[in-house]
C-alpha cells in the first residue's frame, strides 16, 4: 500500500485484487489513520500523480521494463540507478538482475605506476544499500520478472529536481536535439552558441537543458570522429 499526502488528507492506493500490478484502488482517509507500516511518498501537489514505489512481488514483463520503471522512480525521488550483477543458466538465460543506487558500493583503489599522474577525483560511491533485485520465472510458457528484494534506504542526501536532472544517467541528448546540434555544428556554430540556440528555441532559461555543454561537445566530437 502507498499513501499519497494531499494537504491534510491522505490519498491511499492499494493494489487491486485483480492482480494487475498497474491497477490500484484509491480511497481517502485522515493522516492520523495511517499505520506505522505504511510507506509514504512525498507529493508536491494534490493534482500530481505520485509514483508507486516498487515492492516485493511486483511483476514486470521484462527486465528492461523493470529497469525503466525503477529509473523513473529514482529520478522522482532524487537519485539514479545502475545495473549491477546478473546471473544466467542454460535453461533460462539471464534469470536474475540486480539494480542498485548509483552510489552503491565503493570505488576500487587505483594503482599508480611510477611517473604517472592521475587526477584525484573523489568517487560518489558511499556504500548505499538502496536496491531492487529481480528474478525471472516462466509461467505458462511466458517469462515474467518478479521483484524479490527492494530497499529504498539511502545513506546519503537525495537531490532536488534541479540537481537530479544533471546526474549522468539522465543527461541524455534526444534524437531531435542530436539532429539540431549536428546541423548547427556543420553551420559553424561553436558549442556554447549551440546550447544558447537550443535554450532559445525551447523557451527555457540558461542551464535548464537536460544535458550540459560538455555533453554537447563530446557528442559533436564523437560524431566527427566516427565520420568517414
């Protein structure tokens, strides 16, 4: 069950008995009626739709669908995720998937060879234990992925919307923007001007694109390098 705060009233959503994980029954109650075991998700406005947190037993058609769902949940809650381990057997192929918070684990110690100089870049990994583990089962000949373990407990600060969008996992240049960038680049526009043009065309303030200037620069350089 997930409780969604709406001013002084809690909008509760409980999974429908039909068994479809996307189907929920909604009802209202006072905030005092919430139980200690109820999971709460912050909702900034009564009209906005809070995303249901993953839970043990949740079913997905594929591991890609599960990753997309968890990634969207992570973005709405101030972090990003990455794929960790996967296990396979001949009969099922990959049958287990582990997705973890981007700050899970610890960075390996890099050995410095004599005479080499490396930038001491601080790792963002801090041993966070937030995760979602999946297991595949074949039911009536159809593969399904079940959530077998989920934790949303973080040992680090979660980011606000204007910060989380700048995490590497979300700094993606969509195809339409790629075409526009390449066109402006071939017309001789420098990277900083390309960014300004995109911001102007989208009617947004500076720094509000879903990617950074260095992402545009890397994209242009990679495309130029790949051209025959």
